[in-house]
C-alpha cells in the first residue's frame, strides 16, 4: 500500500520528569528551556518544517503548562504591543499558529513508551504515515531531523527510525539497533531493536534516538500490548516484530543529538545552543574560556 505524506505527529509528553525534581514538581520537563525556548517547542518547530499540520501531544495531569504555551495569549500580545514590543507579540502569536494542537491524557495499563501512541491511534489515518517523537530527544542541524526521516521514507516507502552513534555504556539506557543492509545516504535496513542491552549484548553502537516515522501497520502489533522490559509495552519490541514481516529502516541523522531527559546532556544542550546564538555566542564563549582557565 502506498501511503500519503505525513501530516500528523504524536509527541509523548506524559512522564513525571523525576530526574529534574524538584524543578518538575510544578513545571513539565518538556517546558525546560534551552536558553529561551522550551524543549517541546524546538521539537514542534522541526515537525512543522517537515510539513506536519496536526500535532497530538499525549500528556499527564501535571502538563497544563504545555497547553498554555501553545495557546493564544491575547492579553499578553495586547500588552506587548501597547509598549511597542511588537516583535515579542509577533513571536507569541507565531507559537500559537505553528500547528493544530490536540491534547490527550495518557491512560491505561500496562504503561510503557508505546502507551501514548495507543492512546492517540484513533486520531491517525489508515492511509498516512505519522511521526512519533519522545519529548526528551531532539537534534540541532542544518536540516530538521523530521525532514531527514521524511527523505528516507520517500526513498524506501517504509517506516524509518532515527539513529545516532553512541558509546558502549550508552547501550545500558537506550534502544540499540540491529543494523542490516546499507541502502545509501546514511539509511540502513533494521533487523530489530534491543532495549537497553548493555555493552556485552548490544547488536551495534547505533541507538534509536527517540523519533520515528511510522506506518499504520505498527498499530495492530501495539494493540496486542505485549509486555517487555519492566513489564511495559515497549516500542522497540513492536518495531522488531514489524521488521520480521516487512522492511524497516533507520536513518543516521546529520546533526547534534541532545537528550534533554538527562541532567548532564540537558546542560550540554543549553551550552550548545548558547554558543551558536548570534547575540549570546561570542560573550558566552569568552566567559566559558575564562572559567575553564580559572579551574
């Protein structure tokens, strides 16, 4: 079956963000700023660059701030314009106009990183692929990573998962890809995924980087709700099962990968973006160099 181009995306944003407590007691981890922009906005903007018009965000009961962020704020806009700060008012308006936003509360057991997708499946089309993104992971690069996934999908006509090369110890916490045939342009067939296998058992040093361009034939597999690691329904298991029936590919994403769900890597993301900021970069770089010399 030939599918249309994707116009919908599901973002999983229901986690508690326990690694960032107490900060995330009242503020969703997805709203943690990378300099002056929330992580989830960076992800949304890159999806929009790939032609996505409808974004389904699966949240939990502590996530109201996400809805507020992407909502219109007429009073704030009016106040900004009255003070001659039109550029900020325009920015606020542009955020609300990025896409059509749909919010769902995650529900159901067993839990796992497939549950948000199951919650959103009734909003997806049977004749169209869709993006599924974790709200912690994103890339900075010249070409938005959803665009790179789309390019690989248009080449193969099959599901594509993002991939990044990592160190052996990272295999203890990430889904690792069993890489098959090289089909060119950084795209490889996927024989399967191993969830957190560890250095001794990992099939490669290529990790699944939390972003997927999937086709509807993954849904019936997820609906079986087979449990894996920790008694959860794990997307890696469903992709492995799909790869046994049909072709699945991974795309080595060109860009700098950031995992904002980890404290150290979150700080790296802030530093990375501050250094390339046209206003902050030069001064911030000088400050870092000075501080490093003092140490």
